[in-house]
C-alpha cells in the first residue's frame, strides 16, 4: 500500500508509546490519522500535532468502538489501515502461597477477564468493525483494500511467571492472525502481528533506572530497550510490503525471556 494523503489510518492506544510513534510515522507520509485512546489530554494533543482526530475509546465496549469509528470516518474518511496497540497488563500466579501463613490463593479471575477483554477481545472487536468498513471501499491500484496490524508480545511465546493472563491474551492475538488473514484474503485485506520485546514505553519509564538498565542488559543485541520508533518502522514495512500477510514477527533484539 502506498502511503499518502489519500490514505487514512486508525491507531488504537495511539496516544502514547508504540501507538503514538506509529501515528507520527504514518503522518510523516501524509496519512490522515485517527487516534483511539482513553487518555484525552495526550490523545487530543497528538491529534492536534498531526492534524488528525482523537476519539475517546474503550475497546471493551462495542458502543464506544462504533462511535469512535463513526467519528473518525466523518473527520478523515474510511480508514484503510488499522493498527491495534491498545493493551493492559497485570500479574498474578495461577495459584500462590503466602510465604508467612502458607495460605493458598487462587488467581483473581476478574483480573484475567479484564486483561483478555482489553488485549484479545478488544483487538478483535476493532478488527471486525474496521474490516467491515474497509469492505465497502474499492481495491486500490496496488492491490490492497486495507491492512491491519496487531500488537502481541514476546510473552505470547516466552510467558514469564505471574503473566498467565497477559500471555494468554497475547498468544490469542498470535493464534488468530493467520485465520483472520485467510478470512479476509478474498477481500484484499492483509493482516500481520508484531511481537515486541522490551520497549522503552511509558510503562517501563515508571521503573527505577536500575531496573530499566537490568532489563536492557538481558537483550543480546543491541543491548538496550527497543525504541517505539522501531516498532513504527516495522509497522510501516508491514503496510507497504504487499506480499507480507498472515505473519507474526518478533521485534526483540533476539531476547528469549527467562521464567522470571
């Protein structure tokens, strides 16, 4: 797909981190940007910077997502690109034992449901609603009708202790990528997924410097945290390379996460 001012893109979780970097990179090619996020202040500021539109969106709500797509399409037109970056975390073991009392605690299922609702079901909700809109558009001269990019995590393959819900949600994204690509193949819509490793996002920015340095030291090469701009570079390649479809690509400096 050729990137220019005739193309519109929606980025969920687009107000910061990987999503914001992707929004800026696509906008640098002239693409019109719709940002879906819950962070109004950051989302509006970035939309203003890029000449795009901000839509306050909770991806766990079909009503919210429908309203956001309607708002975005009214402002910048039907999106040909969807990049799903919205996601949450939250750790707990499958069962745990209190070190002091020996009490056994089951996993808080509400936390599992919350993470899966946002990361997996929220991603699929945005995919199906965006793809439905894309189907009403003609195929572009380069052969694409649309491109969808999802964000999983290396945790999908290297889930660490206490990350069972996060791992399940991200593995679900990986697992559905090829099936969705096949579902949409007859409609000229490509689907790919990025599995980021340890990235310098606002989530890691809250950690002490020593912890961040320790995480960076785990990466074989380059021995540093990934930069959101590097995620955006890969997203751009997945969009512009017409033969890239149904793929799950790790972006991680060759790291394989240890159990803890």
